[in-house]
C-alpha cells in the first residue's frame, strides 16, 4: 500500500473540515474564505518577529520562508484588491527582509523593525479587505489551488539545498491537500488531472521510497507536474479576472 493510499482517510476529513466545496458561499455568520486564508498566513510573520527578538536568525529564516510559501497561496487576493498594498508587501518588504536575513551578519534590530512594520501593513490589508465587498467566487478557487500548490513549490528548492527531509515533508503536504482540490482540477481538465496524478505517483516512487533520491530526476518530475497544475491555475485566474 502506498503512502498516498494510507493518507486518503485523513485527507478526506481535512477536505470536509477545511475546504468544503469549491465556490461554495459561506453562511452569513462565517468569515469569508478570503479573509480566513489571509489571516492563516499571519502567524508566520509573528513567529519571525519572535525569532528575531530571541536573536535566532536561523529560525527567523525558516519562519519567513514559511510566510513566503503561505503568501504565494493568498497573494492573488492582495494583488486584486490593492496594487499599492501588493507592491509594498511583495516588492518592498519581502525582498528587503530576505536579503537582510541572508546577510553574513544580519542587523537584527533593523530586521525586527522591518518585519514589525510589515505585520502592521499586513493587518491593514486584512481589515481593508474584510470591509470590502466579496470578490468573484472564482478568486477563492484560484486561492485554493495556489494554497495547495505552495507545498509543491517548496520541493525543488529543498532538493537544491540538499534538504531531503524538507523536500519529502513538502511533497507529502502537497499529496495530503491535493485531495481537497483534485475533483475541481478534474472538472477543469481531465488531461491535466491524469498527468498530475501520474506525476505524483512517479514523484512518490522517486522521492519518498529511495534512501538517496536522484535529485535531478525528482526535480524534473516536479516540474512536469507543476506545468500541468499551473495551466489550470492560469485558466481559472483568467476567468476570475474577466468576471470580477
């Protein structure tokens, strides 16, 4: 029995508990998926601040990488709602903080100030978007697809860094959350669905089973799955933009 099969039961529960059906409108007393998804990324910024306050640069790097991964899932909301806020968070704060964290001797005080200021702006975005009218429901579908894809995006960089443990953990997270959106992908493109499913089996065999995976082979397989997945994301995002 494969690891994917063993995780199906858990993943199906997660599907019902976290995602529900795609494009389903929330009940009147429920927070919109847009807002809850953006808020779910916030703790990674808080954790980065805590790590910097403790002068733990290694942990700060890890938590900010987690922010970057989570951000990739929900940035479509920010870019759609406010180009200025997107520019500030994505093109100013984020690259500056990453560069500072990668410096040989990071200026922790300056970094802390920057991440704290970023958190303030992030919270402003949450408040602004929460008070705005809902977007086209297709944007929620785009976000769900991107949130799941974020795990797969982590695999190749982890392999490049020689971190097999992280690569495996990220792929397993992608497998677990794939069950949440696979029916939606199938409804959009049967060809893409089959290619992704086939690629995932190949990645599992190449990455999870061998003691020493062939990094180049796994990276190529991940790229193939990513191309198919990205095509579906682009299609849905185009529809969302045309109907907003």
